[in-house]
């Protein structure tokens, strides 16, 4: 299977601070890839580089075989095939949920009529249909997260990049998001998900990488992780994660 | 118009149409100008001076309306940046340059109709007093050159908003803008007295040429700066 994301020896500096140190991993088509690490480990920096919001200091970052940074016709084309949810939602609080999705559809050159149909469908999908005409400023945090996920699906992207999608979300929304991601994976979408919610990652991811202070400590499948670090009968990702991180 | 650009402009129009206090500000500015003109008119000063004074106000209404509204629109854009909306928008297939130009067009499209309305109301009121006598040079200055200078101010303001993380930049920008306008009004007071004494027009064609050259240089500087703008500054 082809690589959707291919990162080789990625280094990123913020001034003199080295945020990422020779990070390398691959994500293949159809995988749900978990990217684990504590706060400040370098997860969001990696995601921003993948999305073309930042430039790598050195190394190679390929998404669908091309560069997403800087803004060129080719990188914009690549970005059109990526749907993303960042740590912050970045929603238009003065506009309704439906308007937010229609606005987003417009950015992907989807015309208003088609955008409206898609937006209504997605509001149903994330169970916000009753809130469609309410301004986002009145939404709860969990509802905003669901809307942000609906927004990232508007262009029917091949790759989803999600930064902490279940952080601070109520159990009901978390369950909904988890089931949605599983469905999308079954439909052949590739999902890259960063989190420190280990239980969530264990439930949905087939492959993962663990990062600490900008260094990758483990990369591979969940099965490899079990073989290497745990007893399959009583496998807990949290225990394994702590073991790996403390070993370092 | 490019469809992404249109989407951003329409979205801004929709957000700002609900903020009715913006319209209220236009009326406050207009009221102040009309009130000032009325005082001068009632004082029955020299007719020549009155004519210059009406031209002077005609010219500066556009600048003041655009400054008052513009600062608040830039403030709104600054809040959008603080809410990290631009960062999210830039993950979609839109370039930073297109986002910048969309916002610039939005600010102008939002403000210019208010300028036209303010000027029209002023002209109607002047006609009522029978003292409407505005030369073509002053009209060009009021309807084209001054609005374009304000557009330059928006272009510079938007650059600062996208470039700097510190949100105080918008406060500095608004204070600078207000200071510049007052300086302009104060400085031009002497200029207008000089012109009245010499019997020349308030605005000559030569003045328009110089103003246009200044405008072109200003836009070249801002657009050169924005072309070198690194979107990483927005995302860190």
C-alpha cells in the first residue's frame, strides 16, 4: 500500500529550541495512526508542518508524495485532499453551525447549493441537526469539537489529520467521534490522530508512534507494541506508554 | 470574482451586518461635521471662507468615516486572528496572499458604501443651505484619493495584524491613525488659510498628482512587505 504521509529525519527549531529531532515515520493508506506524547512533546508542531502551516528546519515531509509548504498551486491541491481539526476549533462564533460549514465548503470551491446539502448532511452525521441554525458562540465545547469534525469532512478528504479531537469532550461526544472515525476508516480514509488520551487511541488505532521531547521512542503497529512490551492478555496502552517513556 | 475570495468577503459582510453600532458611528461622524458646518454658517462669516470650509468638510468626511469604521473592522479581524480562525482557514486550499487580499477587499467593500452615504447626506444638507459649490478636484480628492489613502491604511493594518502576535498592535494602529488625521486636519488649517488668502483652489490638479504618487509608493511598500510575509509567523 502507498504511503500517504512520509516523514524522514524531520527537524524543527524554534529559535535555539529543538522541538523535533530527526522524526521519521510513515502512514499508509487506510490506517488509523495514533501519535502519542505528553504536552510539549512535538505533536502539534508535526501536525502544523504536515498541514503546511510551518516549514521544517530540515528533513523531508511528504503528504501524498508532495510538499504542503509553501503555498504553491501544487501544495494547495494537496491541501484540498486533507481534512484537519486543530487543537483549537477556529470556528466562526458569530455565525450558525450551518453557516460555518457552508463557508468552509466555499473555501473548497464547492458552490453554495451543494455546500448547503453537504452541510445539512454533516450536521446530521455529528448529531447537531437541531443546532444547525444556532450561533456557534452558544455551543458547548463538545458540540464545537463535533462541528469542527463535520467541517473537516466537507471536502470528503482522503486524509484526516486530527489534533486532540477528544480532548475535554463529554463521554457521549467522545463515543460519537470514535464511531465516526471507525466508519471513516472502513470507507478507506486514512486518519492521523494525535492524542494523550491513551484509552481512546487503544480503541481505534491500528498503528502508532510515541514521541517524547521531539524524539520518536516507538513506531509500528499496535501488535508490534504488544509483542515488544506487553502481555497480550492484560494489555494496557497506558502501562506500556509509561514504561516506554520512563525507560528513555 | 474568484470564488474563495467571494466566500470570505460575503462571510465578513454577514458577520459585520449584525454589528449595528458601526452604522451608529457613521451617523455620529456625520452629525459632528454637519453641526460644525452649521455653527460656522450661523456665524455668517465671509462667503468665500464658508465655501472653503464646506469643501474642506466634504473632503474629510470620507477620511473620518473610513477611519472610524475601519478601525473597528480591523479590530474585528484582529479578534478573528486571536480566535485562530486564520490559522484554520490556511489549512484549506487557500494561500495567505489570497486571504490577505480577501480581507482587504472586505474592509473596503464594507466601508465605502458608508462613505458614499455620508457624503450624499452632507451634499443634500448643503444644498438645503444653498451653499453647494464643490469643485471637481475636491470631489476627486473626497471620493477617490482619500478613500484610497484609507485603503492603504487598511492594507498596512491588515499586514500588522497578520504579521504580529501581540494584539496591542491594533490599539497602536488606531491611535496612530487618529493622530495622523488630527495632524492632517490641524496642518491643513494653515494650508486652507494660505489658500484662501492667495485665492487658489483648496485642491489643485498638481496636488492630486502628488497625492496619487504618494499613494502608489505607499501601496508598493505594503505589497512588497506582504509578498515577503511568512505564514509561519501566523501559526507559531
